[in-house]
């Protein structure tokens, strides 16, 4: 079996990235307007802000990760939010997810970030088995408020 390679996302990756992105959204039972997906892809290729890495095996993309370095109120150094991580179902358990996260760690360190953090659904037990080995479970609870929803 070919070894997995982690590399930056390129414009030529768009068709295969779309397949992975849609599978990721399906996993989390989400749909997005096409203009949001198009805007995200352009942002991922732009300078500054988000960055994206992909896993490639045998010429086929098998995973993606999107991250956002940003300033922190608790440090003079930036921190990095690992926003999206997805590995094709047929490639899970091969070390691809770990390699993608470790590549984010390296990129964040190069950017001067002192921390990498991420969220996942509590029911995502497959991913959490990996996360429990390579990260520290936070004691924080997340709250959301979208502008079109009323707080209860």
C-alpha cells in the first residue's frame, strides 16, 4: 500500500477536496450553500488566515484538515484552531488522522503558535480514541448562539 503524504491544499485538488468536504458535512449532518463552500475553498488557498493540508495516498486525497491561527487574549503568542478534520472512511485506522494533526502541530509551531485546540461531537468515539492519545481533553463546555436563533 502507498504511504500517505501530507501536503498543502492546491487549486488542482478541488474536485477531490469537494468529495471529502461533502462527506465531512454529511457526517455532521450539515448542508451549506454552494457559495459558502466556494468561499471557503478560496479562503483556504489565500495568504494569511486559514490554512489547509490534505492527505494523499496513491494520487488520491484521503483526508483534509483546515486550521485557523489567531491572536489570543491569554497570550502574546498566537494560538491555532484546528477547525475541520476528516479522513475517508476506508482510510481510518491507517494513521492518516494522526499525521494530519501532527502536520497542523508543526505548521502552528512554525507560525509561532503556542497551542492547537479543536472540538468534536461527544458521540464521535472513533475520533476521540485518537484525540485522547495525542491531545488533552479540555474541561471547557462550548455554547453557540447564531444570529438568527433566539437565546432561551
